């Protein structure tokens, strides 16, 4: 990604939540919701990306040709396979978002959510058995698949005028490789937040910290009060284990160095183990490796599933840990019976150096297409419309990068609170590890964090130097 693209991202999510689009949304009226099929279906024989199907039939009216034809019933009885890393509550929400499409078109959408996602997807792609559509959290991985010729080039047939009507250029750039569109951003995430148990906080007399020093002081106070560990932290996530630690370093770097350093780091204009990056790791160590700060210690960090991290916060006899830094989707993994906004809420991850203001770190998931058939095109187009996200928006914990989504759809917590944080942000930046080359961002960086935690943070320079050495020459 160019520095110009990174700079354009400063206001990306703020524009998503903070302003209505000036132009109308795509006409993708959906019928009343029905229950999506739960049985797995067998996808039909697929056509490689290099052999695009003919679409000579006259298309019904509408901004997206294949979606309009699908809504007219032209592709009823066909199947589309979708693969993503959304499981449990997130999988249910995504399936709810697919229901209007399935009901209106008669197309059977077979969705599978898996945890060892990157490994399974790469294995299937390499073996010639790629799904029709897949979710990617790393723009770097998208560029790798595109460079290897695995992805369908969307810009050859996509209504780009409609896309530019609905998305700011930054998200289009992030979904592009060598000026050709390959990915459509479907979901956005805000990462610079810390969850905490509201009622227990108040009863203990704790106050939400607004600076790093206050955050550390609160952590010390929780220990002094004998109230367990201040922090709920873990990062086991199958073959994606390690990404939680990368989020922390990125968020801290935005608070301890000029934003230009962050941009140069991603673009490898400075080495991965630059002194400013090592300093961010030292700040992070104050929380991750201070004795008693983390529930279960470093062993639990590497072995506890990401979705179970916050469970001790809701223990029946009171919180066993009190603060959990995680994106807005995490309530999908809370124990049954807990309610976001009631049992727990979040505060903004505090600034560190005043001169760097109040930055925000975010990320997003794009959908890419491996097999080119009309019904696959139709589903890709649907996912690019406001209606394609509506079911998940209404379920909560979801932000769409599509600017044409009506703001009054964001009526549930925590989306309404996220807008306030974005509105006050001085800088927004996309997740660095997701933007770096895949062999680094989703490879040596993640793996290095596992090793770093196992060593209790005592070999920082050595590990970061090895990550630097792994950066691809080109």
C-alpha cells in the first residue's frame, strides 16, 4: 500500500459512522426475512477465475446487473459457497445478513466458519478447491492471492460508479491490486477500546482512566485491593494466534510516535525493529508482563481462546479480571445471559504522549471471489449493498464501510457509542499487520508475538530483528 492510501485512511471509519452519504443507496430492496437453510449444500462445479462466464442475457434494471437478475429468479436452484473466520455468534449474524438474498433469489448459500482459517483457505486455494467467496482480514493476503492469479478481477464487470457512490476511495484502494479491484470491504472494526464490568467498577469505586498513567495506576489499585488481575488478555486463535498482541503494539505506537512513523513502518521505509517500535513494545510490556497484571499469566495468554478471554470478567463471585482490550465484536463471545452496555461497557484506550492526540486503530474484512459464475457475482454485489449488511447491523457489533447505510440503522449498542470515539479521533489508521505483506503481517509478526509472550518479553530486540529479516525483498 502506498503512503497516500494510508494517509487517506485517517478519516475512513469516521466517515462511515459520522456522516450520511450525499447520494442514495443502491436499489436492493429485500423481502421479509425468512430462516436461512442450515444444511450444508454441495457447490456446483466451479469455473476458474481465468474463464469468466458469458453474461449475454439482458439484465433487469438496477445498479448491479447480476444481483438484479438473481432477484428476478434467473439463478434459482444454484449454489454459492462462502468461507470465513466468523464463528459462533458472528456466524449467526452473518447468516442472518444472508437470509434476504437466499429468500429472494432461491440461491443456496453454503456458509462455513472456521478458526484455523488462513491455513485451511490457503490449502484449499493451493489445491485447486477454493471456495466461491472468502473473507479476508489482511489486505496483504488479498494481494498475494491476486498476484498468484487466484482471484477474479471484479473491476472487469463491476459497476464502479455505484461502488464509488457507496465507498470512500480508501476502501476501494485497499481492495485493489495493481489498480484492479479484487476485494469488497464488508465489515469494519474499531480496536482502540477497553471493555470493563460497569457495576463492579462502580461498586469498587474505580474510575475510567483517561491517560496511560491513570491506566497503570488503576491496574496497581486493583491488585492492591486484592480484587484479582486487572487485565483479561489472551490470543489463542488457531493458526491466527498472535494477532491480539500485534493490535496492542500498533495502538501504542500511534500514541508514542508521530503517525508518519506508523506509515513508514507499514511501508517498510523504516525497519520493523525501529527504535520507536521497540519503545511501543516496552510500553506494552508494562501491562502484559507485570506480575499479577494478567489473569492466568503469560501461559494463559498463549493458550486461552480469544473468544474466552473476557469470561472471568463475568464470574458469579465477582470479576477475576477487570479490563479487556478488544474490538467491538467481542460481545458475541460473552457468556450467555450477559448484556453489552449493561453488564459491561468500554472506554477509549487512553493516549500516552499528549502531543500525539487521540488516535484510533481499526481494521476491516473484505470479500474476495475465487470462482466466476453469475450467481457468485450476484452474491458479491449483494454484499456490497446496504441490505447486504442490514441483518448484522441490526444484531449489533457491526460497522459497515458502506457510506450509503442509513445511520438510523445503527440503533443498538455498541455502534452508537463507537461513533463518539471516532468523532473525537485525531488520526485513524488501518491495522498494520493486516496491511503488511502476508508473510510478515500474518506470519512472522504473529509467530514472533507468540514467542515473545512465551519468553515473558525478555527477548524483544532479538525477535523483532528476526521479523525484520523476514520482510520480502520486493
